[in-house]
C-alpha cells in the first residue's frame, strides 16, 4: 500500500479510516477501521417517504441515519 511505500506504519505513524464497511475492510492487513452506514435503514426510510409523499406531493422526504464507527487495526488506540 502507499503508506508502506512512503515508509509509514499503519497505525503507528498514520491512521486510516474507510467508509461503508465493505467486506474487504475486515480482510485487509491491517484490518480497516470504517464507518458503517445502515443501508437497510436508509432503504426503509425511502420507502416510507415515498408512500407518504404519494399522499402529499409537496412534502419533503427526510432521511436520518446513525452511522457506526467500526474500530479495527488501522487506527492507533488512545489508551
């Protein structure tokens, strides 16, 4: 990876965080810390929003999510 080509050690010298928690994140070395987005919750809220919008064509669809930080080996612990 680019960090090792630059002489940097993950996580000692640099922390790396990914986004979306794809399956590959847990298979890399070091395992990638990532932010997990609840796609099932987003899909459910979109469906409910579309149903509500069909009754009121002027309403906005608002989607709220709670991302989750999945800590793995690519970040250094502060403890």
